[in-house]
C-alpha cells in the first residue's frame, strides 16, 4: 500500500555515502531538513573502518587530503581534535627490480632518481624550453606522457600512480577528466613544468596534507549520520521516482521500500547521490536518456587486503607512506600503505600493519578469486618485497566489484550530458564520486555545490527554509 506524505519534504537525498551525507548536512546547516535514504545498514559507502585483534584497518580510502571544504566540515562536526596528520616528509617508494626506491616528488628529484634513465631526464629538463599544444581529441594519460616525456616515465612512475589513485588503466583514462590541471598547463603555457611553476601558491599558503582520525576514517560518516539523526533512514531502497506538481510548484514522489513496507515520500527537490548503476534505475521514471549516459561510466573492481605482523617479522623497514608497483615487476599487488607507520593507533605495541590493493582496471580477474586465494597471493608478494618471515597474525579482506569510477576518455562529455539531462528536470540534482573526482575532499566539495543549488531552487519556488514535516 502506498502512503503519500501529507506535505512535501523540502529535499530528499538518495544515497548515504559521503556525498549524500555531506550534501544533507550542508542543507541542514542552512535550515533546510533533507531526508536521506540509504539502502544499506550503515552510512558511509566505501568508507569503512574495521578493528580486528587489536589492529585498525581501513577497508576503503586509507587517508584523505586536508582540503579547505573538508577541514571546515570536520570543524563543524566537532572532529577537529580527533584529526591525525601524517608526516608530510613521510617517504613514498616505487618498487623497481625488487628494490624499494624513493619516489621523486618534485621536479628536481626527477632529475636525480635512479628510476629514470638519462634520456627521460633530458626530456624532463628541456620540457620548459619547448611550447606544445594539446591535441583536439580527448587524450589518454598514457598518450600525453609518451608525447611529452616518453614511455619510461609512464611505466615507472605515472602508471603506478594512476593505479594508486583510480585503480585505472592509463591507456584509457582521460587526461582532461582525471588530471585537468595538466591539460590546462599545456593549453595555457605550452609546458607542464612552466604551468606548474607559474601556478604555485604564494609562500606561506597552507598545503593540504594526508589526514585520518584517531578511530579511523569512518568517524566522518558516523558523525554526519549522528548530526542528521532521524533524517537518515537506513535499509530504505528507492523503488521509483516520479514528477508531479502541487499548488503550481514542481515536486517529486519517491516510492521507497523500507523494511518490507512500501511508502511514498514527496519532496520539492531530490538529490541522487547513489552510484551510477543505482542512479540509472532510480531515474528511469523521469527520462530514458539517463541510462545510456550512466552506462558509459565504467568501474574498476578492487580487492583490499589488510595484514598485521610483529615488527620482528619484518626485515625491510616499513617506515613512510608505502609503495607503488609498476606492472613490469610482474606482481599483482598495485600498491601498499604502511598504516601503522603513517598514523598512530593502527597496531598494538611492537606490531605493524599494512593495507594492499589489487585488481583494478588492468587486472580485473583477480577479484574473481576466493578470499583465501587473494589473501595468499597478496600477502605472499608483500612478504617477498618487505622480507617478512612467517604468516601474518591477522588479515582482513574486502572486495569491491565496482570500487572506483573510471574517468576514461569521453568522461567529460558524459558528465556534460548528465548535467544537461538534470537541468531539464527542475528540482533534480546529482552528487557522487563520478562527477568531479573520487577523493573524499572532491566528493565533499561537489556535495556542497549540489546543496547550494538545492537551496537556490527551493528559494526560487518559495519553499526555502521550510520546516520539517510530520511524515517520518
């Protein structure tokens, strides 16, 4: 039986990941209550922290950058004192011929690293002396790097970095969509290095650093969920979304299934903050044009494996951020984060823990193996790299069939298509990690923009600041 709410709710946010939670919280701060519908049992999406045998593992993002919008949100939530800052000088490594080599993190270090040969270093050194223009077509990251600096830089540094950020394939990822600043540097200055130098922030400008929380990153969605309170409905799936109009104002009917009971909510504005597969199904009642656009956005599968050891088991010191693995090394692990070195409270005294990632767009078949097979492969590879003796004291594994959206060639056009379709439905808005970046900071910033757009829409139809309605 369908029971419509008596009065439209000002806004409904579909999806309780970080994008949906941040959007609803910003609306709440503006005095606009927003009902959040989350299909799962807990909010947070890919952000999850698990404690096992005294170790603390992150099953999704391992850290986040301290961007200003994110820091402002953390402060508003009262989490500032729980914030942990990683050492900005913590070294990062790249595996090369079985050895961990410090990753070059600045232009000068690119000219001294043993990861690159003289020819590549010369191309880097002379890049500012030449003026080039990007091609008219949507260029892949691999094509860009080969054109500007050669294949060695791509294989040794860029491809592993891309795997670490997107779990993606540089042959398919779009430079304009995934790293728009590099495209802009070449388009504006004719040189990537010249553009980077001219775009450096003034001295004294705070730099974003890697952060987490004492109790793990899940503290962020947990705090957001606590602030939203009864506005957050768990185990609530959207069955259908329809348009309507009452008293001359556009509104939406949101048909939901909640604990085996079907209900119909009404709202003046709807933010769809669900992953693309779910968003496509939700929006089919509004337009059949959403589905083909969402279908163009691919996702990479990723396996996350955490392992804890005694420190005396580890012969190769695991101090620093961690390491990335070029495909030429012949390993299936993409990279490993040294959690207990990066943040305190991740392992008991005299112990250490690591989290490794595998699969991705370049090795999707790995995620089809069993948990035991994946754990054995990854822990075995890490043991050889770090010269670990004996088995891990504890392990955790989580597989994501659709972990990260791939910003492949044509992605910008797809996002533009979705924006045009959404603008054709007054009161409808999108939020999510497939729009302007997969990082937590990017999701929060884009969610803020969606919330501000909702506020302006509600003001335009005369319902801004509407109070909460009785239907719960």
